[in-house]
C-alpha cells in the first residue's frame, strides 16, 4: 500500500463516525408520517372516550346554576319585601319589563304596591334574572297554581307554598333539580336521599321529567 492509499483510507475511516452521528441526529429531528398518524389516532380515541364525561359535567353544572339563580331571586324578593315594607312580586318574564313568557325565559323581581303584578306607579324593578343557554325548562307549581310568587312585608308568601322544578330537554331525571318553598318563603333544595341518582320532590318521590 502506497502512502497516498494509506492516507485516503485513514481519512475515509475517520469520517465514518461523523457520518453515522449525522445520520442518527437527522432521524431524531422529527416524527415520521406513520408516527404522526399513530399519535393522532390515539388522541382521537382519548377525546371520544372523554367527551361524554365533559358533556355530563356541563349539563350538571348548568342545572345547578339554574336552581341557584332561582334561590337568589327568591331570597332577593323576600329581603326586599322585609326591607321596604312592601309587597314584592316574582314572576316569569321574557323581556325584563313585565310578567310574560315562560319561566326559563327569565324572572323579574319588583316591588308591587297594589299587588296587580305590573310595574306601575312607584313600583321598582329590583332585578331581571336570565338563564342564557339553558338546556331545559322550568315549571312552578303551587297552591292555587298562580304563575307568580308574591311575598308580603312580613317575609311570607301569599299562601303560595310550592316548588320550582328544572328538567333538561332530554328528560334525564338525574339532571332534574327542585327548589321547595314553604309559606314563610323559606327554601330548601331537593336532595337524593336514597342514593339512586335522582333527587326526591317535596313529597319524597323521585322527580319526574316525563
């Protein structure tokens, strides 16, 4: 072997590790198409498995928010009646200026000096409660079935003990909520006392959304 051949061989041998290192670094720079497709497939499966849980959590939160707003409206009406010494009316309202529409459209609370369920004379609108994006309906059932609630200056209802019930559009009773009101305008939330996943109404029966 002449000197030129030996030098060339040495140079070639010296470059092999460098070429190998570059090749390895290049292969680790990113994902191959197959790897990306595999990752996307796994993410898609995980998302599809978790989506129902997210939807259920959202529906439960929405039901809780609706019933909480109802309790706030009733408490406001009671405190306002006691504070001002005037009759206060709570009724359904779709525009926030008069009693109209359905309960799930919205609720207004206002002082109602003459008890005519209209904002007139020196009556004052206390607040307009709305339920944006509500995924169900509200109903009010009470003695004499009057579709409003009035509270006297003593903080009592006008013989209107009853309940507000929220039911989701799909009729799932596990998402039903109920707010129970007695004659003294005290409220309590329906609870699931037997652990079957459905709350019981004011008479101890499972809330029915059918």
